[in-house]
C-alpha cells in the first residue's frame, strides 16, 4: 500500500456517486451513513449493497471508509439489530465506525475488536481528560466539539495519543453537539436519533428581564454561519489535528466534490511548503462561496469563544451561486490505477495473462493455443483487445506480449482471459481488507442476558425509593432541606461554588447534612480547559468537604475525576445517555454509582430497558440547549452579569435563557416544565432507584407547590388535579422519539 499522508482530508458522501466523486477529487477518507443508526436519517443513505460496493471502491484506491453509527440506540436495536447490521461491513473491511452511544462503543470493542472506533462530535469531547478517558476504553480517534480553540486542541494533542479529527468546512450547530433536545422536545424529532428538524434555523425574538424585545431586525439569533477555514490550514495542522473533516452528507455532488478538491489543493500546499509559502487564491475563495454558504462564512470557534460574527441574524438558509461539475470523463480515466501485464501465447500451451500492480501479481490460464488455420493473430490487434479495460478501475501502463507466429485464439477467449485476470487482481488487492468476526450473535445474546440479570438484582421496593433535588437557587436551600421526602440534594456548582468559595460550600454541606440529606456537587454542563484548571486548583480542598459524591454531565468530568484518583461516589446525569442496559453497564463498569434516565424514552421503552439502579426526572424545566454562543454577547450586551433572558418563538412561547458567565455558556430551557405527577402510579411500576425534582427558576411558592404535588401523588397516592398547573408537559413519557 502507498504511504498515507500525514494530514487526512475527510469528505462526506450521501450516495455512491458522491463517494466516487470525492475520492476522485482528492479525499483520503469518506464518512457515509448506512440504512440505519446514522445522524442523518433523512439523507440519501447507502443501502447495504451500495455500502459494500463503496468499501471495495475506496479500498481499491487505498482510501478509507468510516460508517456513521452516531445515534443513540434503544434496547432492542442494540441487542437485536446491531450485530447483523455491522457484520457484513466488518467482514468486508470497514475501517472505522463513528459512535455517540457509550453502550455501542463497548459493544463494538467487544464483538468487532478489529474495527477502529471514532468518538463522534455528539459525545461532546472538549478536552484532554475526556479524550484520555475514551482512549482507555478503546477509542482511537475523537471528533472534537466544534467549539474548541486552537489552544484546547493543542492541549489534547500534548496530553494524549488519541487521533484528532476536527471540522474545517460546512454547517455549524448552535448547541454543543449531543447536548441538544430542542427538536426532540418541541417536535418529537430527535437530533440524538438523526432526525433533527433544525428549529435553531427559525426566527426568534430575544426578551430582556422586563420582556423588552432586543432584536427586532435580527431574528435568526440561533443560526450560525457556515464554517470555512481554508485560510487557516497551517494553523489547524500545527495545533495537532490529524483529520480535516468537511461537513455535508446531505449536500449534492457538486458541493462535496468541489469543496474536497479545493481543500485537497491547499492541504497539499501546506504539506509541501509549510505556512511561510501558504496563501489562498481569491478565485478559490470565491468558488467555495459559490458552492454554498449561509449568509457568508465564519472562521468558527478556533480563534474566539463566541461573537456576533458567527451568526446569520437575517438569513438562515444555505445558498449557492453556481453549480460546478468537476468530475469529467477524463478525470475518471486518470483516476484508474495503472497496471503492468504479460500475455503469453505459445503453440499447444495454455494462454496465460499475468497482471501486476505494486507488489501484487496474479496469473490466469486460458485455453490451449492452436495453430492458425487461416489468418494468424496480429500482435497489435491482440494488444488492443487486452488493453480494453472498459468499466474496470484498471488501465494498462505497460503490456508485453510473447507469442509464436501463426497462432490463433478466439477473441472471446482473449476477452475472458482479460476479465478474469483483472477480477482476480482486484480481489487480491482487496484481500488484505477482509476479516472474519470472532464472536457470534449467540455470544452477544448470552452476555446481554447476564448483564440484564445482574442489573435486575438491584430492584428496590417503592418504600425504599427516595427523592432527589437538583438545585440551582441557593435561596431555596432551606426549603429543600426542610422537606422530609428529600434524601439527596445536588448542589449545582454554577450556583453554589461562586468564585471558588470553598468556605461557603463547606457551610452549605453542613446544613444539608444537619438535615439528614446527602450532599452531591453537580459539576458544570461544559468542562472546558479553563474550567478544568480552576477545579484542579481547588480539588484537594473539595475532598475536605463533607460531600457524598459528584453528579457529572460529560466525559471530561469523568476523566478528570479518574485522573485525580477519585474513589468516591459518582452519578451520571441524563445527558450521559443510557438508552440501553449495555450503556448503563458500561458506565457502571467505569465507576458510576448509578445513572440518570435519559429524557427521550417513553414508558414502554423504559419498561423494556429497566430502571433498576437509575434515577428518573419527574419535575423540572429541562435544558433544550447548552451553547457556547451567548445571546448577550451576540446582541452586543455582554456585561458579565448573569440574567434570565427569554427567547420567544413564532407561537409566542418563551424559553428561559440563563447565561453562565464564569464558564461562558448559555442554557436554553423548555418553556414548560416537565411534570409527571399525573403519571405517578404508572411510573412507580418502573421501580427506579430514586426520583428527581429540578428547581431552576421557580419562586419559593412554586417550589412549595411542587413538593406538595409530590407528597399527594407519590406518598399519599392521591389523584393529581391536572388543572392545578396551568402549563406543563409530560415530555416523552407517552410519545417517545422515533
């Protein structure tokens, strides 16, 4: 095989014709979706037969194929469908899978051990601790969160050996990928299931704390411009990125091949001459613009944390100025691989054709060569017939013919000899990619039953089930502490650990313990490099506080605690998704005490999954988005002051937006709180370990009412008066997601 370039150019393909085009345009690898489990469920994904063909086509040119397996899988999908789905691609030589689901990660590692695993950007890896954590579990590459800076990527490179893949061109999401429930909660189309309806591309009005509209002429406040980093290639290479990823599996062939060809040109230029001689021609910049943009381009987050120049404001749709078809027949011909051949036609011996490419050589035999009865073969005509490689991927660079005079072979036999030789050569060329599975589906099913039985032994009775409260409002702490039903309090660090005030947190924990409650510190939604440094400075002091454990919300925090040798209790939050028992088991084996049930499964699916050793949300304003983008900053109102803004949609629903200035991210909450008090009896049958109430923006009287609802419905088994709350949602408890 040829030596692979140090920098990989990774292109998207929505069908087989686009795959051929991007490979011909210079892609080193292509990521594609199959008929299931990919994050673009509405794209023109590959059928099983097309995917097998794509693998052979790419491998023929020494290119790689990565399959998107980057959605969350439900219990029946991972246990009944995944093995049969992956097996033919694995045996054909699939190079890697891109995964989001933690259970899928451990599943692939166990049952398809020779298959490389890439952690999707949907896993929200933002630093070296998360990357190292996943590397230790078998991940060979992480696709970084789009929000990372050069410095943060460089830190991952310096502290880990994992490969780094980062987006360099195409659409940006407003939310941290994998943290978005907006499309799911508002319309039932989950981004975690590849069905995002992109509500972020719709118009919204931003309201200040007094309800005043702040953006009358710029309504597309959640719609980022498209990313273009063509001028930044040397900087991207220097910070340690191994693979440059182009977004666009739903784009047409002109876009995918056109963007690939331009980036190929400048990646090669960078590798040959470095940054000193690097510059981008204006004509190529214009061509990228014409191929497609969203109200212009942005250089993304690599050089800045957020800002107004990332947002479209007045236009959200993707537009193109022209269609450029780069793939002509002569390009296809040039893309054929050159071979050498020797044809031997000797009287009364079998005709033989030997073909060779690189160090691979095959020889095929034909029929016995006869003496010519009339007109003998002409060497020139024979050469013309053998060189007709047609629709194959070969072209003869050199063909030697050794033959006796006065011999004859029918043209049909010569054609058959050529076809067989080229077929055998291609099969030999691809042989090194083929593999056999080590495990069977029965092995997988047996192991699954053992895991489920192990988890089911943890079932507890209703009387042992207790109530947890995650609390964002310090002024409600005394109320929560006085509530007898509460057994555990999650103190949100954003609210209870201001300015690294260990002394205050110590006193707060004493108050919690004095009221016979467990005290857990809930770490931030996002744990970027600056956050990690701050927590590293106070880590030893945190251990001196009477904390029962930590609630973690991302892989960075898991990795951080592991790296520091923490041996106490850890609870995973709902956004460390556990759709299946396999995902739950994987987290338990990674040191989690118990998990929080994800918010997108319905009652039937939860019964199938089982809720033993899991905590279940029953009330709270649920986070729909966690964003690096800040509405205050985008509208030029950044005052480093935390306020609760509103985001009003076209139906006049208002979504609360909280800005966390210290960690520099926004949380967009649902307009209506989740309230499952009317489903208490049904939910009790799930036998979760505990229930959770989340208090974020509630007044004292509203919080008191929430506790009264819990006492009435859960403890006293009274029927809940649904009219006692004007506005609430059952979330996905009844409908679920596709």
